[in-house]
């Protein structure tokens, strides 16, 4: 690998760590600043990849913050619905699963499987 684009979902947090790792380990890899923005268009989830971005751009920072707030609101809604169907404390348990990462639908799917409400994560997304 000579060139690697880092395109995390709705964040640029990994760029500095990736560059630092390449530098500290004297790897011959060029890191390209990137991001993957998740959105909905005509009722379909789409993912837009941005390459050679400026991670310090104020407009991009505002968009990332907006995406973060949207994820929090979506997580709270999903947790509320799951609590009605299962038990209390769903959001807190899913937050523990996610650790420092933003909560995603995959974390809720894993929670459902881990707690016996679904057999596989694939079944959750059907």
C-alpha cells in the first residue's frame, strides 16, 4: 500500500492518528484526508466520500457536528422504541457496547443479538 485514504463515517478524528502512526513507524504510505458523509436522499441512505478535504474547514466541522447531533437523536429514538418492546436501560447498555465510538445501528443490532432478541445481526437489518 502506497496511498491510503482515511474515510471514517462523519468524522475526521482518525486522520491525525493515522498520520502519526505512519510517521512514527517510518512507513512509505501517503495518507489522504477523507471523510464519508452519511445522508438520506429520496428515502435512501447514501454515503458520500470526500477526498483531499481540509479537516480544519469550519463548514465541514459544522456539518460533522450536525451529523453527530443527528446520530444522538436517532440513537435516543431507537433506544426508546426498543425499551418499549424489551426492557429499561437499553441506551445505557448500548453506550457501553459502543465505548468511545458514536452509537450506530450496528451497536443496537449487536445488543439485540447479545440479549437474545435476534439470532443474527443480519436478521436485525432485514
